[in-house]
């Protein structure tokens, strides 16, 4: 996984990995590292530090519970702390990833209990917790209704739960935006 980066610079192995896997140039990786290292301790972010960074990018529109869901999906090592590599790969996927990559990430975000099966209730829960981020939709946005509509459109077999593959394939096939 590369060495733990110091506060002052990213390791050469991590830099090479991120240049290859994100398509970002060196200046962009270094800029993200500077932001990350200002908040992290020992080159890693815990959930509270992540929430702080999130609030920096979305001032006045944050939801700590939603941030915890995002943190969980970014923390692919399941260590309870984000490495810079995990952080930047996740930023890249959510910002510039392919539609399929974004759908796979979204599945992991919605799969609150981590059992690999997505339910309407889990989708509704995450949508409810993201309500503060929806600046203009707050009054009219109905999370339970949106979750039910999504499941009606993509759970074609009516099983009430979707695997990641079913979720991705059906969203791509039926053009569902999530």
C-alpha cells in the first residue's frame, strides 16, 4: 500500500500510483495532498477529520451522518482511517470516474449495513441524511418517495434487494440517475 506519507511530502510510490490511477497531474496530486495533510494526523484521516474537510468544501450544507456514510465508502481498507491514496482515489471516482465507477461507488454508499444487498430502506436512509446538501430541493425532496421510485424502476424482479451487479446493470440499462 506504499509508505505512510510524512506531513511535508507524499511518498514517491504513492505519487506514482496516484498519477497512474487518477489521471491527475503531479501539481493536482500535490495540491490535494496539501489539503489532506493540513487536517490529517500521521498521514491518515479519521472520521471527524474527514467531516471537517467535507464541511470546508460544503460550508453550511453538511450532514455529519451523511459524511460518515461517505467516509465508510472511501475507507476501502476498513481501518477506520483514510490514507491519502484512499482519499484521492475516491475523490477521483466521485468527480471524474466513469458512470459505472460512480454507480459502484453509489451502491457502496447506499449499502449501509455492508451486506452486499441494497434495500429501499437503505437508499431512503442515505437520501434523508443527504438532505442538507440539497440546497434547493429541501422543501420538495422526499427521500422515501425517491427511494421507492428508484426501486420500482430498477428492481425489475421485485425482490426488494439488489446486488451491486444488479444495481449497476439496471441503472445503466434503464438510464436511472441516482
